[in-house]
C-alpha cells in the first residue's frame, strides 16, 4: 500500500518562541520536585524543560517527537543554583535549538511548525473551478458559527491532517470512489505505521484497523456535511459526489481491559487523596470524568437513593442508583459543603478538568497495571462487575446512560456468558441418577475441564462468541474499493 507522504512543516523563527514560564531563576525556585520534567513548547513537537526530581538536582532538558510518535530526550546543561557550569534559559534554548537542528535529530523527528492552533483549512483557492477545498472552506465557515469551539477545532484538525494535499484541488463535480479509496489508504496507512512502530500485532480484527475505520467514518461525516452544503447552495449540478459517501461498518469490540476488586484497591492506594476520591466515584457509579466533575451536593439523594447526573455533552440527564457503600462514600464527600458546591475537587481545590490524566498514569504505573489503562476504563470496570454478577444488560445500560442495550451487549456481552454458565452449571435440576452419580465421582475431572477452558483469563473468556444480533455488516452501497482497503470480504 502506498500512502501519500505530506510535509506539513513550516519554518520556525526561533527568535519568536513563546515566553517560558520558568525562564527566570526566581520562577524556577518555586518549582516543586517531581519525577517528570516541567515542559515548555517552543514549537510543534519540540520542547525545552527542567528536570527536578529533588532539591539537589536541577537540569535543563529538551525533547522531540519522532515520526513513530515517541519522544526522545536530551540533557542540555545544569540549571542548579550555585553550580558554576549552570546555564540560564537563553543558553539552554540555544543548545536545544542546535540539537533540534542536528542531522541526527532531523532524521528521526516529526515535522515541526510554530506553536499555535490552526484556525482554518490549509488551502489556497486557485482559478474559478469549485473544488473539494472550496467546499470544505465554506463548511468550516458554517462550522465556526454553528458548532461549539471544541467541535469546530476538531473538524479543522481532522480535515487538515487527512484531507490536505492534491485532493483539495480536485473539482468537486469529479469527486468519486477513487478519491475515497485514497483517503481510506491514507488513514489506514497512518494508523498501521504508528502501530507497527509501537509493536502492535496487526491483523484485520486488531484495534488499529477498527480505529482507522472510525476515523474514516468521521471523515465521511464531514464530507457529507460539506458536499450537502455545496449542493444546497447550488454549487453542484449533480448529487453524484454525495451519493458515493457511505460509511463503513465497524464491528463491535468486546472490552477486556478492566480491573478486578484487588486491582481496584491497589490503584486507589497509589492515587493522591483527591484522585483517590475521583477514582472511587468512578468505580461506584460508572460515570464519565466530566459527569463526576459536575456533581454537586444537591445531586446526592435527589429524588432517588443515588445520584442525579446532569446532562453531559450529548448524553441526557439520568439517575444512577447506588449501593449503601457508595452512598456512604458520597455523603462523606458532601460533609461541610453547601448544596451548590462541587463534591469532587482536585488536590489544589479546583474543579477537575484536564488535571487527572498524568496523575492517573502515575497511579497505574505504581500499581503495575497495563499502561494503556485510562480513567475511562473505570467505567468499563463498573459495567463488567455488574454484568459478571448477573445484572441484566438493560439495567446496566440504564445506569451507564445508554438508550438501549446494543452498545452494552457488544461491549460486555461476553461477560454475561460467564454468569449464564454459572447459573446452568449450578441450578440445573438432576435428570438421570446414573449420570448424576457419575458427575459426583468425576468431579475432579470436570473441575479440571472447567479450569482448562477458562485458562485463568476471566476478562476475555467467551469473548469469541458473537450472537447473530451483534454481527456487523457493511452497507451494500459502500464502494468495493473501500471494503477491500479495510480487509472486508465483499
């Protein structure tokens, strides 16, 4: 597969780098000791920082992101007060730039550009032909007004990364399935390359392919909006470009990355006090971190024995029922607070926003848990525990805020198989005295068979069983070239 290689770099004027918050010595004195460096972005994928693990060590460091998506780090100079060889910020930045521009780094590093958020499409119209780029530019003008700032910015990033280049100069009237195949190849190629560099196992059912399909579907959604706007505005004489835009089916993936109760306790013990409360709240409710951050004292015990969870993003408001243990926890968090106050705050007394990921990764590392386990995994842990203990999928879906059981069934349905197995094995009424007696005589053999089929992996047991209702099919109108690109059997 040949994937277009695009250079998105822009020359950086190093004399105009953003001001560093710890450039002055008096500012560096107030930096608290921690295991990870304090970083400052001087350009895209280029950072300078201070490494201060304790009061005796203070070092200037630099890092760049490689094309594989990993960081490589380099020591620049000492920054310790009283050290005759210590460098100030200007000298450290000069050394960092020299390292950034060295051939050894340039051969490995990701392309760079000045720091800053993209404001629009990287496209310059040329001539009178209405192109794909023209349609996307008009769509982004509409998106800036009609969508939230965050959603609009996500559209800008998605388009600039996956749809830039020669495609933008194609006449919109000529857009067809061939262009879609080029987009699919680019998306799949980018995901495959990064996964290969990180050592992932690549096969048609791997997460890397599934993620690529989801990104491709997001691009199809954007193109539908842009082309539909062009059609409504009279820019198209035919709706053919619209009719070739079909999403590709993404088969459901069973979740196997969640924790047992011993792992949960270990994780909580390695969290900071405020993060431990946030983690416990997630494990008790299955709520998203944004929902937990918005909880107020008045939401506890409001109309039901549980929580009132306000509408969050596209999810409607709902009630989450609690066990006694969880209710005692939330009531303890409310002590001494007014009705309108937030229940869960960070260690600095601020509303949880984006402070938790680094703290959570540290707790995961200290707990010897899989490094890919993120805070959202607590939601999966909550749901998996309910399913494994026999709670109907419809009730689990209501607790999580889903409108139906399809998502829960696709994600946790294999865990329900464990409960079904336990119920059938333990509650079937005896039928034949002969074989009932034989089963008792061969109990050790049957137990060994049970242990053999389980193989000690309770998370993924029976995950290969996919009921017909969960099987995913592509649209019959999805172009064959796209199905072929993602490894579908048409």
